[in-house]
């Protein structure tokens, strides 16, 4: 199954990853210098988006320290949005690099591992003492373990086409979203029911387990749209943007709830496709 929507580690090496010996005198050193001087902006633009996502995640911590919970949650949402487009932009511009993939993983560890953990601890988990801090640590550790698992899966045998539409476990941005769901719902409803260490701890524990699990989660990275669906989806996106601007916390609460409810359906859908593929494979090997 697939994993986080990050830059692909394909055959294109990063333009900055040039051995030092090539910068000596002579033809090789001159060629290397010309290569750096003629570096296309398209090659670094996806990395700029990744760094902006990192800055947004760190800014969420700053807002949390100041008690500006709405801005802190908005900063994490912005980080997730930027993370969702940097890999796609890299593939569109044919600028996928090993440097970009490693940078993306490091930024994700901070934005979706450390930042949500710190934010939830500053918001309510400090009331639970050592247990609250342990749950926040668990989220950060599981996020890093997930990213490390993804990096080690690079270069694994090719998956069947239908399996590329699924993540292995909840991706790190999704895990961060699940972790801060009590905060988002509290911002929407202002109910003290969500502002408790028990509720926040339950979501932190769930996000931690789901990130390191092998539960198939639908990704949509390789989704292809039929022509008749283009206009309805554009209308839906426009309506979603209007609701997000009008009432962002209600919209985010609805999206978060729908995402959590979709996880069991994704697992069921993956299992169904897996059984179908096995049946077709057996049917193809039967003697005539």
C-alpha cells in the first residue's frame, strides 16, 4: 500500500547533492558550478512549499503558547494543506528529488508529530500531569515511526494498481487532524465536554495507534475523474470553500468526523479488492 503524500524518491537526484570533489579545478568543477548557477526555480519550488508547511507547524506552537487556540488550529490546517500539495506540485513540475523526500519527512515530523503534541499539551493535557505528557509523547513518537516506515518502504516491490490508492495506516497529516479534533470541536461548540484530558487523551491515543497501524486508508492520490464528474466536484469544492470561510470550525468538525468514519469503509474496500484480485489470480492459473 502507499504511504504519505510526499516527494517521490525517483531516479532524479537532487541538484544540490553534488559530490565535493566535483567542485575542484578543471572541467568537472566548472560543469558543477554551471549546473548550480542554472538551477531552475521549478526544482526548488516544491521544497519552498515544504518549508512553508514546516513554518506553519512551528507557528501553531507559538500561538498555543500565547493561548490563541483558533490561530494555532488554523496554522496546523494550513500546514496540512501545504503538505498535501508539495508532492503533487513536485510531480507536476517533474522536480521530485531525494532531497525533497527527506525534507518532507523531516518537516512532517515537526508539523504533524511535535506541533500537535505540544498544542494539545498546552491546551488541556497538562491537567493530566505525567499521563497527559506521555500521551502527547506517544503521538509524536508514532508519527516519527510512521515516517521512518515509509522511508524504508521506498524501493519495495511494485504494488498492484489498486493498492496504490491506499495508505498504510493513517498518514501523518490525518493523524494530526485526529489528534486536534477535540480542540476543533471545542472551538465550534464551546462545550467543556471536549475540553477535558480524557477526551483529548482518547483522540491522541487513537491518532497514535492509527498512524502506526497497517489499516488501509483511502488516499485518492491516483484517483481519475470521469469527465461528467468534473463540474459537480468543482461546484462541491466551491461550496466547501464558502462554508469554510463562513464557519470554519463547523466545517472542519464535519470533515474530521467524516474522515474518521471513512477509515472502516476504506479497510472494507481494500479487503474486497484484495479478495477479488486473489480470486482472479486463482481463476487465471486453472488448467483449461
